C-alpha cells in the first residue's frame, strides 16, 4: 500500500493592516496508489503565544514573514507543526487501510448464488 498525501491551504485569516496571519484552514487527502481508495481530513491552525493562548502574530518581531512573501509551503509548515502533520497522515492511513480491508470482505450464502 503506497499512500500519497496532498496538503492544501483552503483559506487564511489575517489582520489587514499588518498582514499578520492568525488562522489557517487546511485540508489533507490521502490516496492509495494500488486501489485508489481515498480519505480526507480538514482542520484549522490557530497562531498561539508562548503560553499556548490564541494570539495575533507580532508583525514587528524578528522572523516575521510579510503576508505578500508567504508561500503555501511556509503556511503548511505551521499547520503540520507539533505533530499535527504526522497525526493527520496516520489517521488517513488508518482510514484508508480499513476501507481497503472492508473491500476484501463480502457477504452472502453459497447456496443462494444461483
């Protein structure tokens, strides 16, 4: 089973004046190359401060990337941080594996096949 994952950013919420992105809506889909069985999941990334509280990023801080300079890869790195990427892909793998296993089963009675 070879599963390919495709991550994408669906929307971003920002402070218009500063370009500080505080929320990202993302999705991830997985497809098994052998069976074409797929499953997807979506979620949200919320920027938090050092105490873990939701906060707006400081646009004057060192390392702040201006909104116009952000790439999808940059933003997806935020979304996948703290194990979210690994957990999401593991969950999709489990769902796809279960779907493939279910397809290998069938119901019926041998005497009713006529």
